[in-house]
C-alpha cells in the first residue's frame, strides 16, 4: 500500500475521519464490531466505484469527479454518503459478518 499523504492509506484514513465526523454513533458501532473501513472502502476508492454502480451511474459519478478540482475529496464524501444510506440497516443488525457483507456487496442495494 502507498503510505504517502496522497496514497490509498491516507485516503481511507480521511474517509474514516469523515464518517466519524458526519455520524459518530455509526462510526463507533462499526468500530465496536471491528468493521474497518479497509474492508470495503479500499475497493470503493481504488476502483472509483466501478464495482458498486452500473456503468451509466459510474459515468455520471466520474463526470462529477473530473469536473471538481477537489475530486478525491468529492469521492470520499460520496463514499460516506453510501454508508449513511444503509445506516439503519447496519445499526439494526450490529453484526460483523452482516455489516461487512452489506458494505462489500453494496451493488445489490442500489435502486
């Protein structure tokens, strides 16, 4: 992994910080059941959502990313929003295996 300030490790840490800032109870719940952001956000960030979304949605997202000077911050906020969209489901189950599966197989939750 790239451990520089611009590398994937720094991006995942920034994502974790954003999630904790936007929804402290959810971030704490995921931390308590040991669901590390690396388990799901690594793929989201490194593949720019290509595995989670259908091609038309990926193209729309990429259009927004490429148009924004702070594109990588936008991607992190988008990822945080994805977690927040299934917040209730994650808190309701409160289980490691369920949460990891829900986050790693997010594409089945996109309408």
